[in-house]
C-alpha cells in the first residue's frame, strides 16, 4: 500500500515538473547552445509581418539571425543580421530601424547603462509601440521596452554586460514590419517565438529550471519515504 502511495506521489510530482517545463519561456535565460540562431518568416519560423507597399515582409524566408559572444571581461557582444533567402542565395537586407527589447531598469530617462558600443543613432524608451495612425511602426502588435537603432542597416552590433534571455524585437522597412510571435503573446511556451536579448544578471550563478528543481525535490522526498519505510 505504501509503495502504491509513493508511486502516485512521484507520478504527480513528475507531471507537475512537466507542466513547469512547458511554462512560458519569455525572460528565461538563453542556453549557450542558442547563442547563435535565427527566426524566419514562414510556417514554423517564429516570425510574423505586416505587408506594406515595400512588399518586403510578405516574402517567406525573410529572417533575423543572431550571434552572441561572451567576452573575456565578462561582457557580451550581441550581433543581429537581417537577411532573405532568394533562389538559395542568402542576401543581406537593409531595414529602416530595429527595436530590441531590454530589461526593465536598463532604460532611465532616455539613457541606458547596459547597452553601449553601437556606432550610430539610437534612442531608449519604455513604450515603443505602433505609433498610431502615423504608422511609425506599421503592424506592431505590442509595446516594447528598450532601444531603437535608427539606422538603415542589415547588421546591428553592440556590447552589454547583461546575460541573454528570451525576448522580443520589431523591425521596419518602408511600410512593412517584421516581429517575433512572442510579441503577440509573451505567455507562449514556444522558444521559437522569441529571440535572445540582454537582461539583468542572474545573481549567484545559474538558477535551476523549475522542472529540474521539482524532479530533484521529488527524488529526495521519495528516497526519504523509502528510507523510513525500511526502518519501520
């Protein structure tokens, strides 16, 4: 009987751990294996778009590619590229501006102490949004707290002392917009719906995933009950 109870307890905790693993990924740390990656416009690619007169984002295979490098001094170099695959040839594409989410607290009175080294015009705000009827950010489905790189480029690079976490972006070219699906629903449990962006430090080193902590707790609890059962 006791063995059955232990089995049920362990199964319940494992199910709870599975549910925790499937929890929203927004704001969670990006594993080093994902410090290089991409999202693209197309089925399962993780991006959505607003098609304006320029016709840029209506094409599938428009993509954002990133590469994050950990530097020896404890900082990170963030690189983002905008491309399109045309006839099996990857082409860099220039966009009008690029808005990237930052962690709350990074932006204070229009300035930031967690992003530097970008050679060009940039602006920090707490409420980047669609801009209303002026279409400054056409089709933008949600607000972003962060930085706007206001340059017509295909590559955006900067340095930060903040670790990469999953977040949002928006890019504009002409009258078209491109963004990650997580900007439409930050509660999404799909990693493919987000891209890496800078966040605050994680104090005390890496924090175990909720699912890992639950499984560890389950194992310890069951081991303790079995030990007491043997002693009885």
